[in-house]
């Protein structure tokens, strides 16, 4: 196993800076997920760890050793790419053994390593097949097996499930979690899919435009996002956002006015802001209450579309004031249908407020 440490790491392509001073420490045996939108720099950061991209400035340590100038083959890492990159003319066993063969290992050593990896991944019966005879999920297992046989200190995964269908992605997520438990090795995983991040990670690193927005456990980021970007990126369906203005702020919480004049309460500390300050109210779809009785803390709306999925109902409703829409995740017995008028309930303890700088205002318990 090995820990990783980034100190003010920067990466530029010519005059274009992609990574803007990354500071991060990854502990031995952690499963860390880099997540963010396409183009945010997460894959570039992974390639810097692998040695496939030269670091412009800053320092990278693996297992306590500075590796800025160390070639990829000497870093003790193994990488699994989005594309399986298997040799079509080789069998599964030959694909998995190829790296060890190039490194000069003996045939008994190679055979033992391949068999062990195949047993871990439950692909012993596939060792004599060629890639064209494998499904997508099986090919991905072979690609992972090729990494396992090297016994690296750090595994790097670059969106390894993006080429699989939805059902296989779920299955492979379970297998990757089990693999990490079995190997107890440091794993760094890149994805734009926040569901993968939430289900696999010990800690998530949210990256936006080459900067780390927040690092934390999945539920920490879900319930306590540092800013509007993290709040909107973590969670599916995404958090609802409504522009509002501060009406009053006390030690008990804040009162805000929506664009249609509706006044709502939020469990946030806004005492440092002036009355009338423009804010953003955020609330997750499962916290919005549909089909409520009109009263304080509610807003009138109508249902644009109702999606009944059996175990849950997604209601897409008009935002108060008529601009935009909100998503409500309701229980399956919810009676609302497309076109119905209703009132939404906004529980104060579940309403977040984001300041003019889009940082989350402190919550009041």
C-alpha cells in the first residue's frame, strides 16, 4: 500500500493552466474518488499521478517518495482506462500476464499471479478465451486483472465503467467495492458520475475548473456541501435552487422572500448580511413536501409532469413565480398528476442558503 500527497500541484498546457495548485493527502488503503464535470481536470490529475503527464510545478509524493521525475514504471502504480485496451490476438491469461512477462518474471510466478487475479475476479473459466468472445463486463474484469497481477501500491481507475450498460455498471460497482475490501490497496477513481462517487468512495474530491471545491465522506458532502457547486453536483436528482432575498436574520434562523413574494424560513445563520441581500435557497427533492395545505412555509405551484416509477414518484413542478421548475421526490402513493395544482412545503431545517459568493451559510441546529 502507499499514501499520496499533492503539494501545490499545477499542470499547464502551454499558456492554459488546467490544475491550479492542488493540495491533497490520500491515506494508505483509501478509496478516493475524483468527481466533477467534463473538462474539470480530474483525468489530468490522475494522469499526473501515473506519470503520463509532466507536472508543471508543485510536488507529488507516493509512499513518501517524491516522484515528479520518476518514470511511470517505477511509481508502483497500475492504471485501468476507460477503454479496455486488450490485445485481440492474445487470450485472457496472456493479456493479464503480458506486463509481468515484459518485466522478466518467471513462468511459475506469472502463472500464479494470473490465477490469483482470476480467482479474485471470478474469471478462471475465461482464461483461454480471446477478448472478442467476452462481454463488456468480462473485458473490464480482464483489464482490472491485468492491473492486479502487478501488485501495485496504488490502483488508478479512469472512468472504467462508462462503456458499460446501466445494469453492468451497477454490478461492476459492487465488484469494485468488494475488490477494494479484498486487496486493501489504495485506489484512486475518476468519474463524472456522482452515483459512482457516492457508492464507492471513502472520501470524494469534488473538482471544478482545476480546483478542489470540497473533500469529504459522501454523506458529509451530501448533507453539508461547502458551496452551491457541490450542493448541485452531489445528489441525484440534483438539489433545487431558488433565488431569494434576505428579509430578516436572528439566532433562530433566517427569513427570505422568493421572487413571487412568498416568505420562507431557513435554518441558516445570515446575521452577518444586510436585509435585502440576494441569496439562493437550496432544498433537495426528497425534502420538498408536495400536496400540502396552504400556510406559512408553503408556496403555490402546479405539476408540469408526474413520473410514477413504482417505488417513487418524481414531480416536476413550476417554481414559485413561474420561472423554471423544481423536482419533488415523493412517495409512491402521492396522488398528484400532471396538471394538478398544489402547495409545496419547505421545511426550514432542510433549507440551505447560499450567499452572494455562493458559499453555504452556516446551519443552525
